[in-house]
C-alpha cells in the first residue's frame, strides 16, 4: 500500500513538472536575428534617388516574407545621429530572420515576378544598388526581448529611437525586466508603440564600442519629451552607457501575410 502511494505521488509530481515544462516551452518566443545593412548614398544623390532600387528590393523580400523565409524587411532613413561622422551612412535596411542567415524567395516565386529573366533582373538590381547607395557595413544582432502594442505596424510615419549601448561594468549581468516593465506601462498608456532589445552577434569586438541595442518605436518626436521616456533613459543609464543614439523613420517595408 505504501509503495502504491509512493508511486502515485511520484507520478503526480512528474505530471506537474511536465505540465510546467510544457507551459514554459509554449511561452518561449522563437529566436530571431536582425541584419542591419548600412548604405551610403553616392555623391550628389538623395534618398529619393534610392527609392526605386529599395522598392524593388521590397518586392523581392516581400515574396520571401510571404513564404515565411523572412520575418520582415524594412528601409529606415536616418533623421538624427550623435555620430560625429554624420555622413558615415545615410539609411539602413533591416532584415529580420528566424536564423542567422538570409533566405530568399523560392525560384517559383521569383519566376512569377520576373519570368525567365530572374538572373538578369537580379544582376541589374545589384548594379543599380551599388551605383546609388553601396553597402558600407553590415551587422548581425540577436533579438533577446521585446514588447509591442498588438496593433503596431509600420506605416511610414513612425520613428525608431535607437540606443547603442555598452555596459558600464563589463562583468555586470544584464537584467531587462525593469526596461520591459517600463515599456509595458508606456504601451498601455499609448505613449510607446513598442520596444526591443538585441545583442550584437557579428562582428563583435571591443573596438566596436557597443554591444547591445535598445530600440523604442514612437509615433512622433513629442514622445521624447514625455516624462516616461526620461524615466526609461534614466533606467538604462544605471547599467549602460549610451554610446550612440540615432533616430530613424520607416520609409519602405514588407507586410506579414494576413496583416
């Protein structure tokens, strides 16, 4: 009888553990990565000159998003920067993926767009890209946490406040819970559209000067005058030095199917 009771207790404990483990697994969000591709306009050209090229890239990347090969593609145009070299780059394209690799659309999807001229069209697009705004650097970031308004979607007017961060103490443990809590509160009050945090994966060396990025998505510049923004900035400064701050505007972007 005692042995039977012991068996039932162990079974119940095992079932409870399995239920907890499965619940935790279900709540774990799939890991994503962001490729940041920095473009510098050739002399005499403006962002308007780059739009025809980037809109063609949007079309190509939308096909990959439709097939779940990519999570998203975004053209973001720099509005402000604390970078002393103001002209180091002019805009950044972001590609969000589910693994540390960029996957293109299937041959079938590409053929639906370009017929038998896929290779010719892509070669021409690459040539136009280099002639307009060549790539000057690429970074790969691992996205580690985020909070967003469920209704948030880029519409070409919102801004991204991007803080490049370095820990004040290189051995300090990064606790994101205060930043996430403040972000959730601001989202509920409609003073923030979203927030995410990422860690630099490649290339990552001490000469880089920063190791993390905190990005706040806001409706307009007035959000930066809100006391909640200053509180958020104060919280960041307890652990990090903001090495660089930049503000970008969404210019072009893909859309997830069904949204």
